[in-house]
C-alpha cells in the first residue's frame, strides 16, 4: 500500500471530526494553529438510508501480521500508516459558515503539540487548506493519534475562517477513542461524552454530545475514476444532545477509499462537503 492509504484512517477520524461542529476562524495563524466550525447545513439525503440488518462479516483476526481489517479485504493498519509523510492531495470544499467554495490542499503532519488542550502529547494533524501567518484563509484541522491498531484517539479540531480573528476549536476533555473496525456492520457504536467549544470572543463551553457511529458498507462503489476494482467504505456518525442544540440529530457521511482515504465527506466540521479532486501522492 502507498502513502495515500493513510487517508482512509483520517477519513474515519473525520467521522469523529464531525463531532467538531463549532464556528470560528483565524486570520493569519501560524502553520501550527488550527480551528473548528459548525456544519449548519442540511443532512445529506444519502445519509438517511436504512443500513439494513447487521452483518457479522468475515472472521478475520485483526491481530494477524499487519493487523488486517475484519471487513475490508486487503486493507491492513500497518499498510495504511507505513509511509504517510510528504504526500498531499486537493479537495473541492464548500465551507459552511461563510459559504466559500474552493479547491484546497490537504496534508498530514505528525508530531504536533497542543499544550493548551492536549498537554505535551504528540498528535497527528490532518489539515484541509493553508495556514500562512498574516494571510486569512479558510482551513480546518483535526488532531488525533493512531498508535493502537484500528483505534483512532481524537483530541479535537480547529477551524480558521477569514471572518474571525481568533482560532475556534472543539476539544474533548478526555480524548475520544473511536473504533475503526466497527463490527458488526450496520450496528451503531454509541458514545456519550463532553466536548469543549472555544468560540471567538466568548468563554469556552462544555457541552454534552452523543455519537452513534456506523459502518454502512465496506463494499460500496467508489466514486473515483481510478482503481475501480477496489471497494470503498461508507461510514456515518449521528450527533445529538446539547452540542446540536437538543434539536434534530446531525448526520455526517464519509466515503473512504483503501488507498485514497476520504473521497467524499458530507457535513464535516466547518464544511458542508469535501470531495477529493486530485489524488494523494
């Protein structure tokens, strides 16, 4: 597997990222500063389909060499993360708050430290957009680690928008552990937790949020004009509770490719949609 395989991991992390729904941005942040925004957009119609009866899937030992995925044929945890530095991609993104629409670069960087929210721990950063000091641009970043096979530990996210002078973030006081093998398929994995929302010009708020994470399919058609023989995965997270104002749940959908990661992400933090246009390489 190639460097770009790391993207699918980030995609599921992105599912979690859906938990980062606040609003904010930063004008002229340095390359280490990021933020999070509220995806106040309609639920994607494709994310309302009934996944059907749970599927127990094949009996694959995830502790076998390489840590193979229990459902996704040919995908291993070690293969995803073997060589994940120095690769970039391009996504067509629709930002939620300012309605900006643009093609933006995406990058992955290890060893990021967030002392205000994550202590001295090192985190991996997935960034959509650019962070250049003195130049306000739309950007969104997620912070996570991937030390345990088929588990993503999420610290939170930040979003930058030209409309805001301060970074805005959403952080889990206790980092959120997300399973990425999601078995049996179609069964929601329920998590109740707290998220701290840091908004521009206001005091941080601790809000209750409930997440239901589902793997809908690991054999979905890939909406990419490449490697058509490979199956994609469809994953969803439904958010409810104080975090979404106690109203209708918010559904986020991620389509993942085994070598290109996030192919499409609907209702992401700060983005109503992100679609891969230039592959990771």
